[in-house]
């Protein structure tokens, strides 16, 4: 089978899908706008990377999406040369548009999050683009039930749910050297306002006032445009000595950082499609506290594997975190139940197998039509 993936080549999600599918014996070509930023190619040697030499748009408006059209001639020539069996676009509003305009079939679109939660709501024209793209697709996938329901507002087609799970052999409980004594609360996310890192910092400040004599630390793993503002906030709250900003951390190093944490928190203020970092933390047997946004409540069983709290509510987050801080047995039991949940639903190997089955089913349908 020959697969042409349309997606951001620098995304860890694209990398994981491409490498996993290649390992299953599928011949993969990844087509994206901008070239690889890493010095060493992280993709398997069997995978072909082709890029258009165009910067990925920073915004998600209609005008920005037109930038993708510059790559259309090169994509069409790539399809003619590579002769894929399937064209699979990740992200409905950008690469989905590019794929739809090729006229190639079978054509798959995978929903990622803001492409379906945010982009079509910005304007009537944006909604029309999404409807057009999904209409052209022979198959639509989503990483969560919540996002599939959102996608159903723009198409009558069935949307297959294929979670973006975790490798349970990589993300698991590990013995690591703890950099800090006491209880460590942590998060892993890009430092952008929409992900509510400021809410977590405010919640942590409330906890520090309550547990003044106890060792309590906050680790923020990731980088992004809000880094300076968030550091300033910790200084204004007089907690900067208890908050560590790690900066960017390679995905391969995340299991070590997650295992340094006693509690994981993700307090997004926007609709999250899925929350891969939450699943990774659960796989490491960490109890989690998440906001009631998008697919996060779908991943976390409230009161069983963690707590679900209102978004942009530091007091509610602090209350749930306090419950976990005070109860070691609860942290342990929630963590263990969390890993069991990941095994049942979010095992990466099973998720990849489901995607391959969908590919094979699509090709069977194609052969019957001739």
C-alpha cells in the first residue's frame, strides 16, 4: 500500500503516524508546506519527505489558508509521480482543503481540533470551506467522540473515532531521580494563552499560601509565546522560586519528566480535541486534573482517574489539587485506574491497527466500484 500523508512535517503527531504506518509495511510519503526544522531527520529512512518551501501560516483565517494553494501544483505532480493508493490529509481546514482540491480518491481527512472547534465558527465562508472539504472526503476520522460530534455539524457522513493514543512500552511508571522533594504538580503543553497555564499558576499560588511549610513544586514543560508573561506572573505572585519552566523538551524525554510529577494538570480554556499529554500522564500512572473543555472530560473519568473542573477557575482547580496532595492513597489508586483506562482505549498499537484496517476497507470498496 502506498500512502501520501498531507500534514505538517514538523509536528510530532505527523511523525508518529508516519513512522508507525511505515513500520506496518506501508510505503509513506509525507507532503507538507515548510521543510524540516530539526538538524537530523526524525522520520524512518523508508519514508519520503517532500515540502513546498512555504512557511506554515501562523493564523487560521481564510486569507492564510490561501497560502496552501501555492503548493497545489507541486502536490498534483507529486501524486502523479508517487501514485498513492490513498491520500490522507491531517487537519480539515488547511491540508484538507489542499487535498480536496486535488480531486484524488480515496481521500481521507482527519480532524485535529481547532480546525473543527474554532475555524468554521469564525465566518460563514470558513464554515463553507469545511463543508466543502468534508464533502470531498471518502472517510473522516476524529481522535475523540466529542470532536466527531462537532464535525457532524458540517457533514452527514459517518466520522470514525481513532484515538491518538500512547506507546505503553514508553509511557509507563519509571524510577527517576527527583529534582525536588515533596509534592510536584506538573503540566506539558505549549505556552499559549488558550491552554490555561496562567490558571494553573494561579491555582498553585493559592495552594502555596495554604501549604506554606510543605514542599510543593510546579513544573511547566514546554515553550511558547506566553513564556515571559507566565514567568512574570509567578514573580508577581511571589512563587517564582517554586515554579520551574523547562523550556522545550523532546517527546522522547517526556516519560522522564512525567514520572517526576505526582499530579498532572491541564486547564485549557479552549475546546481541546483530545489531550494527548493527559493520556501520556495517565499511562505513567499519574492522577490528573483537567478543565471541562472539548474531549478532556471524555479522556478523564471524573472522580475515578482524576478530576474535571470548570475552565478558568483557579479556585476549583486548587481544591481538586489539594484533595490529591492530602491523599497519597487516592493519588496512587487514581493513577493505577488511569493506566488501565489507557490500556483499554488509548493503546497506540491498537489505534494504528484500526487506522490500517480503515485504509484496507477503503481500498476494498474502491476495488468493488471498478
